[in-house]
């Protein structure tokens, strides 16, 4: 196959397509160039996000001293933690009920329901929750963080569900059968055999859910009550103002957290396959 | 004796049968118990409220937002039409039409451009040696999981008047004054392409990874040139990936809110922004609800087309 092409002077490969490599490399550069610019200017000593004035940590200090941003970041982390734990717990249970079983009536409907948040545009869900939660707020007078946590838990469920289900499906049944043969109760089998084997899937699910919750803008923007900004909605509000590298600094920290989580997720996932 | 034997046999048969039914019932109860919490949360905070939106779209707008509980088709009427204040004649609502058209046009363009850029990129990754392939894949995955708002912010910094593109062009004397790139349809297009591109590359890669290169070899053996191999062999084989990627880019583009808000400004609205406006300053919840249902209907239609296509390419596929 690898016959030499005299005209190009390069070995002929069936895998090569003209121009594809160039486009791919340009694509990667374009994907990373804006992010790199953003990160670089977070270290700018000047007030501009376009003119480089030398290196400094100035904007990281100022971001740290920014009470609004810090509050918003804390709120983001609180909501994401609750949502990730809740979504992963219920998704694990749902995954146990929908895998390794003969198809039963309603299974398709269950799949459809679990995947709804992936199909319905965020703005539509956001508007729906705005209306629904406004009713509850009027009826109960409660306007705390629980609304945001409920909304985030719901749209995180399909993301937590996917890796857990994948893990369950690739798991060997023989260990659980052996446990049952040795008179372990179903609960003991679950605690001692299924759960430890499932653990990597659960961790992956929790991290995905956490990142998804942390990133959400649209639903949060519509559902939040006054003074409930998360970091993304706080940042969205800042776009209208004059921008300083402080936003770059906040973004860079945010990016670092996301990338760290995704990296861990990626390696967990890879070890599995 | 024979009778008692038969009775015994019957008993013996009936008992496991009853046991199996009992087991089946218990399994069902366990299953229901396991599913209930997830479904309850989804019904409460994702699916159920959609029905409220549907109801609201048939009500009368309240004076300060909210609704009055009297049925009306005005919300749906105003999605596309308006009544002249002076002579009550019915016209198309031009502003809504242009926003609807912009949403469809920009989402379509984003999908096509993402395919043009994403296809070679996915192919490039799929043809790397096994070891480096994961690294390239990881490079695509990272932007996919980083905050959409931050990526929009990053692209804004590149295309704004004092941004990277204008700075470079000015420096080399190619332009005399900064180009106005922000707050245009082009800016929204560039932003959406940038943020949704990984959604095209990942499913494309998934189907290219399984590509059987012996078929491509066969194509060359039969004197096809590179372009013919691409068109007649590779593209048909990865069609499921093309369809999946297109749908994954088209749907979020259609409902995009953040990217048009940041890069398009107040004038270049898309459907998502128009919906939000009705619940904010517009104070017309029924119209906003009707618009939301319209967007949902378009998305569901796109998904149905996808299911059709996917089923078709499954049956007529390469097997």
C-alpha cells in the first residue's frame, strides 16, 4: 500500500486526505488562541485587556479582594456540591434500575425522561422554572438557594447517569452471583461488591455533574432571586461594564478548576476502557 | 393415587410459578423505588414546568408581568403577527420574523462551518497513532468542558475593536482604523462556531475511529482519486457521525442565549434573547411562553428528523 508517489515525493498513505492536517492544526490553534490570550492578559500589570504592560499578580489580588466575586464563587461551589451529590445519588439508583435487566414496560419512557434536560433548550427550561418557582415563592414565601439547587440537580442527572450506566454495563455479573451463592443478602452484595466496582463510574458522574452545574449560566440567570448571583451570572453582568483584567483573572482561576476536574475525569474514564 | 400424584404435580408446578410472580413483583417494586427519586426531581424541576409554560402561552398578559387567568390566543398570534394600532389590519411582526430568520440562518451556518472545520479535524485525530490519539482527543475535550461564558469572553477579547485581530491588522497597516467586528451577525456566528465546534468533532471522531481503512484501500485500488475516496467511501461510512454532530451543533445554536447576548449586543437578538426579553423588560409572559413552545417545537422536529435519519443509516449502513 505504501507505494511511493513520485510526483509528491512523499510516501503514499491511504489515510491521508489533502489539506486535512492543515485545517486540523489551524482548528486547534484557533481553539486555544483566544483562551491563551485571556490567560496571558490576566497577568497584565496595566488596566487594559489589549495592551501589555508587563507581568503582575495585581488582578488576582484584586479579584480575591472583590467581595461580590468571592460571594458568587462561594455560592457557585455550594450549589454545585449539593447538585452534584444529589444528581449522582439519584442517577446511580436510576442506573441500577435501568441496566442489566430485561427490557420492561416504560423503560423507553424512563430513558426519555432522564435525557430530557439534554434535549430541551436551556432557555426554555429556564423560563419554565422561572414561572413555576415564582408560583411557589408566592405560595410559600421561601426564596432561598433550594430553587437553584433543585434546578441544577435536575439538569445534572443525565450527565451523572451516563458514566455510571456505562460502568454498570461493562461490569462482570459473576462476582455478584458468587456473593448471592454465598448467602449474601441483596443489600450486602450491593454494599460489598456492586458499589466498590461501580465507584469509578460514580466519581466520574459526580465530577461531570459538578462541572456542568458550575458552568451553567442561562437557567441560573432566570431562576435566581435577587442577590443570588453565581460566578457565571456575576460575570455575565460584568460584560456590560468596562472590562479590566480582573475578569481575566477570575476566568483563569475558573478555567484552571474546570480543566483540573476534566483531566481527572479523562484519566478515570480511560483506565476503564 | 394417580389423582393425588397429579395434584401433587400441580402443586409442585404452581409453587415456583407463584414464587416467580412474587419475585417479579418484588423486582418491580425495587425498580420503582430506585427510579422514583430521579424521576421526581426531573418532573419537579425540568419536565413538569414545561406544561405550565404551555398553559401560560394561552393566557392574557398581566400588567406588570405574570398572567391574568383568562384564556387568549394573543400570545401565539403575536409570535408572527401584529395588529395595526390605527386600522386593526393584521401584518407580519417583522421584528420577530427577522429574529426567527436570524436564529435559523446563523444556526444553519454554524452547523455547516462546524462540519467543514470539524470533519478534517476529527479525521486528523482518528488517523493519528493510537498513543497520541488520546492526547489530541483530550485537547478537543478541554474546551468542550470549560465554561461557555469564559470561551465567549475569550472570543470577544479577540474580535473587539481593541482586540487581537484589529491590533494585528493595524500594526501591519492593513487597515487604517479598527474594524467593527463586535455586535454583528458575523460575531455571533464566529462565537457559536467557536463554542460548539467540539460538539461536532466528538461524534465525528467516534464514527471515524471505527473506520475500516481496508475499504479506503479498495477504493484506491479501483483507481479512485483522493476526492472520490472521500466522497464515495469515507463520507458514506461516517454518515451517522455527521448527522449526530450536525444535530448536536444545530440544537444548542438555535436556543443560544449567552453568545448572541455578549457578541451580538442588544440589536442582533436571537430567539433565546427574544424569549428572555418577554420575561424581563417586555413583560409579556404569554408571548414569551408561546415563543418558548415554538423553539421547543423546532428542536423536537429537528430531533425527529435525526431519529429518522439515524434509523435509516442504521438499516442501509455498512453492516
